[in-house]
C-alpha cells in the first residue's frame, strides 16, 4: 500500500497543478495584476478584509486572485495568514466622529448638520448593463468637496441631546476588549465579543437574518439613523512615548440603526440602537450587522427570545463562513468506515423488520 | 506588499503552543472533560482535522515519528495531505507502520494493533459534545456535565431499543470516562470503543471548529453506555478480510462490479499489509476461483 | 536586581527545549508516579530548581497569572520570569494559573488556590512544588487514571498535612488543583484524579 500512498500524493499534486492552470486561464490574455484587483474590484477586496479581519488591501487582493474570485476561499486564505501574525499591541478605539466622510446618509432627518452625502453609491443607479465598460472608456474625474476634513456630528448625538436614545453601551472600567480569535468562546457573550463575531460574520447570513427581523421574526422597528463611510485614524498608545501615535488610516463603514422601544420593567421608553462597523465600504454588511446586533440585545431589554436572529448561540455559532464552509464541505471526505457501520445496522434492522411482518401476515 | 513570513516549527507560534499545551495538561487531569481552547485558524478547512492538527503540532518534536490515518488508511487523500503538511512545516519523520509511530493522528479509526506506552493517539473530532444532538445549546450541555446529569442520553438510547429493538448508534457511540464524564469518542465505529478502555497509550482529542480539547489518560476506564438487558456489543463480520484473512477486525465493503459483487477488506491498511507480509492470505489472494463464485 | 536576573539565559533553544519539557510534563501528568526528566541544560535563577524553572518557561506567559512563594517573589525569579516569559506575577492565590514553591517553603492549604468551577473545572491552579528529593521519603501508594493498577512514590519533604489536604482535593473532583513535584531536573505529576495512600514502612 506504500505505492498507494505515493499515488495519493501524486493525485493531489496533479489536482493542484490543474487548479493553477485553471486559475491562470488563457495564457494569451495578460495576467491580472494585484493592483488592478485593489483598484477595480475594491468591494471584493473590502469584503475579504472585513470577514478575514485583516486590513491589508494588497494581501486581500492576492487572496482574491489566488482563490479565482471565490471570496469565502479568499477570506479563508487571509485568515490563515492572519493567525500567524504576532500581536504588538491594541490600538486606541477608532473615533468615527472624526471620520473623513466620503458618504453619509440618514433616513431619520431630512437635513442635518454636515448634510447628506451620497458618495460612491450604487443607490439610484439604474441597473442596466453598461456597454462602455466593455472597453476602457475614459472616466471623468469626480467633483470634489471643499470641506472634506471637517468632522461631522453623529445622528445619535442629535437624539441623545433630548435623552431620546440610549447612551453608548458601558462596560466595566476594568473590562479589556475581548478577542475571540485568541480566547475560547463562552456563552452568553459580552457585546464586544458578539460585535467582533458579527463583524467577521458572513455577509449573506447576516443579511438573511437581518431581513428576517424585518419580516416579523424578532421585529425591531429599525430606522437608519446614520450610515457613514470614510477614513479614520488608527492610533496606538506607546507607553514609552506617553502619547498615542498614528499608524495610518483605514476605510470603514459604520451603521447606527435606531430602533423604537416601548420600554419595559427594566427601562423607560426610548430609542435603542443596533451597531454595525465593517472594514472598507460595505453598507449591506454594516446594516445587516446593526439589525442583528439589536436583535441579539433582546434579553438585555427584558424581551422574549422568540426568533432565530435573537438567539445568541444560534447566530454566533453559525455566522462564520470559514467554519461553516469547512464543516459542510468536510462531508465530501471519506466516511466509509461510519457508512459501513450504518450499512450493517440497516441490513440487520431490515432483516428483523421482515420477520415479524411476515409473521403478522401469516396470523391474519 | 507585506513580506509573507516564515512559519515556526510545526506551524503554530510558541504562544499558541503554550496555550494548547496548558489545555492538554488540564484535559489529562480531568479525563473526558472538554477543555475550551482558543482554537486557531489553520491553513486547512475546519472540519478537516484542524483540532487534531493543532494538538499534534503542539506535542510534536524532532524525535517523533508521525503516522496519519483517515478511515484506518494511510493512503486516503486527507491523511496524505495532513502528513505532507507536517513533513513540510516540521520536517518530521513519518511512517505508515503503527508500531513505529510515536504519534498517530487519526480520523474515524483506532488502529487494530494494540498501542503501547510510548505512543500518543490524536483524534480529529468534528462535534466533541456527546449531548449536542440531544440538546443543541452549549449553555445547557455544560450544565448537564457539571451536574453529571446524563439521563437524556440514556433516554435516547432506550428510545432506540423501544423503536428498533436495539441501540441504533453505530459510530460516535458515547462512553463514560473514569466513571465521571460522558464523552464522544469521535466518529469511530463502536467496534473501536473497547480499544479505548485501559489503553496503554495516551489518547488526545482535538476539535478545532468547536474549540475543545479532551483526553483519556493511559490505563483509564472507558465504558460504552448500555443497559443491563441490552449490553453494549460491537459489530461483527461474517467473513474474514478478503486480502489477509484477518478475523475480529473492522472491514470495509468494497464493491467489485455492478452485479452485486463485493469483498470485505481490513480498514486498517497497515495491519492488513503487515499480515500479508507475514504470509497470511485471504480468499481474494488465495483461491481466485473461490472468490469469483 | 532585574539586571542580574536578565543576565541568566532562558532556554538555549526556545522551540525545541519547550517542546521537550512539555512532553516530560505531559507524560508526568498522564502517568502519575513516573519520574520524568528535563533533558535540556538550563541554569535556573536563584531559588528554583532546573525542573521548576523549565516548567515556568514552558507553560507560563502573558496569559497566565503566576503566584510565587514569599521567598521566590522577593528574589530574582520575578525579573527572570518577566524577561523570558512575559508572565504577570500575582499575589492572589485564588486566581493564579500556576503557583511555584521552592524546597522547604510553607505550602498554603490547597483550598486557597483556584479550584476551578463545576462548569469549568479546568480553570484551576497547577502548583509546582520543589521537594528535597523525589525518592527516599515515606512510601505512598498511587492509583487512578494513568496508572496501571497501582504504583508507588516516596518523595521527601512533603508538608506534614499533605495527605489530608490531598484527600480533600481529591473529593472535590472534577474541581481541584493539580500538582507537579520537582527536584533538580526531575519531576512527578500528581493530577487531581490520583488517589494517594500512605504505605507502612
């Protein structure tokens, strides 16, 4: 059987060679460059960075290329790389109030300080295939803003002024933000860990769960208080220096969902919030995340858990697409030993089933 | 672009190994109890042995000889892949001979050959919680283990008897370890359960996706759950292995043609090969005519 | 003080030495009563034997609060441990992951250390106790998981109340502390599952 072992190795090597061939495709066409993926498939890159929880556009683009455009595979590649990286420290919390806004919309106010900024959105485009994109048709430079660096107040602050909305969540002063990639998971979770799980969670899964809350499976009466997309500073506190230094900027999408709340024995009526924050530009993910975040706070508000989106163990245990795809796809691994055991059992049970049945017929 | 780093010996960084090693020591101290650990994302898919690989990577040293099996066989593709992984990241000696291995990583089987005191058996585990299919909630099952409340499991097995006249669990058959914790032996056929009892080898279990490590120390009682009137029994095969003639071993059914032709051969490829080297012959290798009939 | 401590090196080969020491510790706890040996050369800081020091470097890090006996806490060990392992020293016995005691020090009652909880019995302290010798003391019979029938050890220099304390610890199962006895470059593991009885003579 040693030959067979070699055979398995050869089969795997051949399969990987074939994969490399298919990945490259027609050699007469130029190979796609990482820079092209970064620039022209930026939203794929964003999704990979977000769900891999590693902000590096070039590596994410490499993963997209290596995975032939399969984004879950790309997320997997980037995560497996992320695991091996040493941790130097924890950055200061990013301050989205100081974001350099590229897009900012609110559904709760017609106009508001800082204004509504549509930014680079698919919204209001007519979904007609564009023949211009078949060629490298020149694209005009966009109109710029003059006040781009002005901080823009958050919608939540407007509501907070009247005490109409709950304050930012508070954790105990000695609480250290958790990291579920470095610590064992435990239920029930604190909200920071839950938000981390959702931020890494599969966009499609969260979208479907968020959607289900709108259709009555754990209704939360949501309004988009605000969505903002833009660059924020990452700062690291350096004890030796005694102050925080900027490490650079990252693009993030933040969604604050405002939810009606009638009050309960524990809390007076006020608006509550669901929160979504995602690397890159991904409004769909940030909105879905904020819907699910609010749904998962059900117990916190003394409400009953009646729908899947409100069930913490269910949502958190199943939102990770790398885990999910691995376990679903592991079914294609050989299971013949267990299947043999089942075969044997079913044969015996069928044999036994046949006997009393015949007996009964004879008696009748 | 960021330079892609070199990997540490056995892939995992030292801090991760320390974390897993601490979990292994506690697992040994509490036989059958599932120790939560911060499972890492591995460069292979969840469900494909990431738990077993993390355990092996944390115990493996330069003097070890590694054997990897899947379904009892060294030549199944995932076994080949995991063995190649360790050859690449740890440059470790590998073998297909059960007796030569110091660490055996397995999926779904325990080798037929009795394991010795200098061996560690590392199981890949998909769902470590034996109560999971009776109670999907971790918060609930943790309570059941804490209170040693295993009535639900007995009810399930008893319902089997009521409905089918026998316990209808053929693999991942639950066991009680050292008289305390009910444990999932991983999806090995129940045929292998008796081999876990009072084994001279240390048995370690890794579940990567579910983030649990557990252990059965050597010389520890491992009892398959049963009832007085329905005692635990293992699968039996009517014929010996068609290649080596072995009896009382676990056999795979191999379909020979589209006319119902079948043969049964050892699932443990090393065991079968060794017996054939020793001159044993099953019916397929002996009297060809007889086998064709 | 710290400067002197950091002059002492840790493992010559941090990867392979830690692996070898871990395997010794794993075998010690998996096979209670067997005497395992630390193979790699290591110059321990003052107050620790080689085995205790090697276990420290192998198992402790930033994630594990470490409790040190009064004498160890005042010596060079904290600096050495901080430099090589980045471990935090704690004075709280009830939350420490590891506790180290040198030969002849007063061992507090096991009940002061973390016992784990019924839900998470793994969250208990592992105590590393250096004794005068792993042999030549009163004979103790061991049985339980990891032991084929029964075996014997005879460590010298255990606290007088040891057997009573161990009986209490054993009865807490699945909670309880785990113990590693060290001397020079050797160790014996006593996980909480072990039954220990005194033998005559």
